[in-house]
């Protein structure tokens, strides 16, 4: 989008790279610096300016690049000389605090009128230090243009800077701006293109302008300035000594009050203020505002001027207490409303939990009652069934079916074992067959048990005949 052409190209930084690490072929460039208006290749004025103060480009925050680019645009647009002395006469380089050493900031000098609206620069650039990349110069050495390491800047007094006649004329013209020129108008991408400071396409220029243009036509700095410069006296109706004032330099000491140091009300008494009207009014104010002892000391034994001043001070003190009481009451009310809302919400949750618990308890009681009924019905059903004729018939059939199987199992083995074994088995089985089997056992089973003797004799005779034949 920014049309960085060879031999320059942007390369992504690695995990271990830092902006303070020097590479001859790769220069650290912050993403927000490009957004602020820095374009490549560098204009010849930038290396001269940074070499004069002996700092590296990666030491400047985005707003510093906005200031440099605004100065270049104003000079090129009005055919003023792009002079380092002229720039340093208007702007001042400042080192950052000890908590973040290495960074260098720029702002208008206090003794010099601004050449553009200083509050038209964005308020801040959050997390600008976290997003940087490398500008690689293939076959080149950045050490020939810029300093290789971070250093602290030493910006002397503006009186030590001598300007030529042309530079002095440019200084006079630039400082006549009176906050009419806005920074984002100077940094318009189409303006940069017309001056040869940018070579992006028209579509990219429109997108960049839309991105950099502040919302509602004002930066956050400008909005805060409007709020701070609003004159509350424009719509104030009341005594003059209760009127708030913007100029704190003319204020006297704060009224003696326990709330004054805590609430810091924006009401104060200026040296030129006094009670409007005759002195009788001042005495009445003081009488209703001071304690009896203070009234005796400050009113009865004081001059008219003292009475007026004491009355004004007393009203200011009462007003401070009143403002503090109102603030405290509002805080208590908001706190009580919040606590009341939390209490009502917790009560609703408790009530819903109680309803759910009662429902669960009812379901538990109902289930226990059903279980008791089921148990009773089950026991009654079993007892009734055990006493029924159906159960007796079932048990009888069961015994009849199992009887021949249980007591004749293995008879074939006993027969083949021989006479001696058969006699022994017969003796063992004789008590079991003392009672005749049931008729329902089947003809085959009955025949087997009732005719066991005859069949044994026939088998013995057959065996004897077979032995004789052998």
C-alpha cells in the first residue's frame, strides 16, 4: 500500500529481535511511524536533523514523526528553507523519563508560538512499541545515514541557535498560525504526494486519510481542551463571590474547611471579589455563617472591609461543605441503589431456590409413598400367589418332571458294570425306591423301576448262555 520500492523492502522481525539491536542492512521502523506519515525513501532533511541531535530513527515515537512531517510540509508548501536550525528554533527534543530510557520526544518550545494546532495531534498511540519491522536496504549500510545506537539528546537553549535572514523570515511567518492549521490537514496523503513526500496510489491515499482523520473532526486533546476552557460564568446566576473562576493564579488561600482538602470544590474567592451591595448585607451573611465566637472576633471588632471579607470567606467555606455533602450524598445514594439492586437480585435467587427445593422435597415424598405402596402390593401379591392352587400345581409338575431324571441318571453305567456292582447299587438304591413313583411320571419310567428285577434275571441268564457258548 505504501509502495516501498527496491532496494528497500520491509521484513518481519523475529521473536528475539529488539528495536535497540543494530543491523547495518536493516533499520527498525515502527508500524505507527508509517501510519504517522513517515515515507520511504527518507527525505534528505531527516538524516540531517537526526544527525544534528545524534539520535537514531527508532528512538522517536509516532507523534514525533508527525511533527517532523508537518514541519516539512509547511516549509515545502510555502517555499521556506528546510533548515535544521529553523526546526530546532521552533521545536524541542526531550528525553523520556528514567523509567523508559532511550526514547526521545518532540514538542513546541514554550517560548515559541506553535506553527500548527498542537492539540490536533492524536492523544496517544497505544502499544506502538510492540509492533515494529525491519526496513532492509539491499547492498546499503544504514550506518552511513543514522547513528548506530541509542543515546540521550542534549537540546540547548533556543537563544544559542542563530538563524539566517531567510530562516528568520520563515520563522516569523510560521509562528503567525495562531492554532488555525490542523495536523491531519498537513498530513493529508494527497498533500504529501503533491510535495513529493509520498508515492502511494490515489486509492491508498484515500484509505489512509480516512483512517487517520479523527472522529467528529476533533482529537481527544482538542475535546479535553474545549471542556477545560468552558467558562462556567456564562450561565451562572448568583452573587459574584460564589462565582467560579478559571484563573487559579489570582485565587487566595482556600477557605478554612475540613472538606476543602478532600473534595477540592471548584469554587474560590479572588482577591478582587467582595460582597455585592451595602455592608449591611455582608454583616448579615457573616452573622448567619459564622459561630458566635467568630462573629465577635471578625464582625464586631472589624472594619467594614473585614466584615465583607469574612462574610465572603464564610460563604465560600459553607459552599465547600455543601458541595462535599452533596457529593457524599450522591455517592451514598448510588451505593445504596447498587446494594439494593444486589439485595433484590439475591432475594429473587433465594426465593427461586426455595421454590425449587420445595418442589424437590414434594417429589421425594411422593416417590417414597409410591415405593411403600409398591412394596406392600408386591408382598401381598407374592403371599397370595404362594397360597394359590396354581402355584401348587406348578410345583407338582416340576417335581414330576425332575423325579425320574434325578434318580435314574447313570443307570446305563450301572448295568454295564457287572453283577456285583449291580447288587451293591441295588442295595444303595433300595431305600430310594420304597415308595412307588407317581403315575404322571410316564409309562416308560414306571416300567423301568417296577420291572427292574425280572429284567436283571433275564440279562443274567443271557450272559450265562453267552459264556457257555463261548
